[in-house]
C-alpha cells in the first residue's frame, strides 16, 4: 500500500483532534507561573496601586521610564558592539569604519548606541526639571533628589568615556579639552588628570582606561543607583498632581498598576523605540578622520554637554570657570531640598500663579542677559586690563564672580520686597541660572568659530 490508512474509528479520531485543539501551548501551571514571575518583576519596579492622576502624560511625560528604556537600549547595543570593537589606537578607528561598511546592521547598532546615550543626557535634565518644577524634591524625598543628581552625573560620565572610543579627530580633541578642565582643581588637579589619562596626554592608556570605565564601572554604578532610586521612589511615594487651590491631603483615587499603568508604559516604549530606530536609520553618528595628535582642529571643542563650561573659561579665570562656578552650582542643587521652604508645593506645577510668571520671566531673562554678557565681555569688558596690578585669579576670577553674586543677591532682595515667597524666589533663581547655562552651551556649540571667536552661524 502506498499510503497508510487510518484504521481508528471516526469518533476516536474526532475526539483526538478536539483534544489537540483544546490543549494549550503551555500547561496551565506553567502559564500561571510565568504570569506570577512577570507580575512580581513589574511590582518590584512599581507599587501595586498608583494614584489615577499620575497616569496623566502631561504630569511626568514618561521621562523616568524613558531613561530606563534608553539605558536598556544602550546596554543591548553596547554588548553587540563589544564583539566588533578593539580598544587600541590602531584598531579602534578601523572598528568604526568596519561597522559602517562591512558588518550587517553594524552602522544602525552604533547609531542606536550613540543617539541613545546623547538622548539620555537630555532626558535626564528634563526629568530633573520636571521633578523640581512640580515640587517632587520636598520631604521625604530630599535624599532621592540627591540620587537623581548623582544619576545625571553618571549619565554624563558614561557619554564622556564613550566619546573617545571611536578614536577620531572629534573624539580625541574633545577629550583633550574636556580632561584639561580637571587640571584646574587646586592641589590634586594634575594628579587626577594623569590618573584618568594614564599619563600626561591622551594616549593608548587613556583609551584603555575609558574603555574599562565605559563598559563596566559606570554601567554597574548606574544600575545600582537606578535600583536604589526606584526603591526610594516607592518608599517615599510619588507626588500626585493637583491644582493650585486643591489641598494636598485631598483623598486620592488609586488604580491597579496592571493594567492601567503597564499598558501606558508599553505603548509609550513602543512609540519611543520606533522614533529612535527611525532617527538612527537616517542620521549617522558623527565620525571624522582618524585621530591625529599632531594636528589640532580649529576650534578644538569639548563634547556638547561640556560646552557651557568651555564657554565659561572664555570669560573667567580657569579655576573659576572650570571649578568654582560649576562647584557652587552642584552644591546648590544638592542642598536645595534642605533649604527652609513651604512644604505645600508638591504636585503643583511651578508652585503658584506668581511662580509661573516668575518662571517665564526668568527663563527669558536668563537667555537675554547671558547673550548680552557674552557680547559685552567679548568686545568691552577687560578686568585683567583694567586691574593689571592684581593677579589674574583675582582680576578675572574673584572680581567678576563677586560682581555676579552681588547682582543675584540684589535680585533676591528685590523679589523679597515684592512679597514673593521663599519657594518662589528659589524657583526664580534656579530658572534664571539654568537657562543662563543652557544659553552658554548653545553659544559654545553654534556661535564659536575659529580661535573661539564669536560668529553668526547662519551667515
């Protein structure tokens, strides 16, 4: 016989077919176990229930979750790049060109890694602003605010160490400029610079040091801080958005995390991944000619997130531009939650009606006055020339810094005389300084040409 005949009774064959159709891909016990594992994983990140108002996208903009998503993309793509990259000056640049021309989807993987890292810096700053402008750093969340600032510094460090790995002209000289800032730290600056570089200048030892920091120490540190940060968010509870006239103790309606929050996060993650993939498919990560220590570009600029500090160096003594002023700003961020303040601002955007007006006014003032200061200092101000009998540390450091601090103090007194609350004054100063620094960064990126002279980029 050419074919095997089914000798089973028709009724038996029908029952077997029905039982096969009803049989699940996994047994019921396995499905329940998988569901429990997924549920426990999600509830380790989120509380079982969340306030219904916090599900509004316009309150958090999904920035915290987006940071976790971008970090995951960086880890996955970074592991893939490890199979191709060789951390030596002779092979590093060849690895980059091979990714672009020889390895299937290699350029896309590198683009995803590069743009995810840069976007993490932007999203990290926006997340910090969101927390500040909604009072999310008030008690009992003070320490978690410090963890958030520390996490932002680690994200910048991850980008900075990864910046050198392509070993092209852009990376080599950006790291040269960036690491030179450390040398201005009194007493220990030179030692720290040599430790980080592995010698007196950027070399093969620097590439090895940065490679180890980038693929191991910094990612593990980020993972540890993020884990602690999420735990503290759950422990301290999320701030709940509310209207100006609404009391903070108003009864809060809560809904289960699954599916209300998880569904929103899943859709948001898919949308952001699609946008990131599209951008990475059409916009390549920058790659210039291979690094040449003997040929410095003009101008030699730091990485874009350090351009604000490089711009400060053009207007202040290096010790003040690279150390004192940034240090004061960092200390201010750290102590901000512990200042004497009104504790009834959590969950209110910009704290009050007058706070909203102050935020808009100080944002515009920070942009306008900073542009004016840069132009005036470029063409007219000359403290070292006016005070030649003083050391440059004083004439171009203490004097202009003290003048700016005095102006800030007078502005604070003016706001006090106008009957603004302490929290609104802190809001005004923070907004002004933040937009001033953003303006300095943009000027350094777009308005500095050869010899770091001011230019009009569109002319």
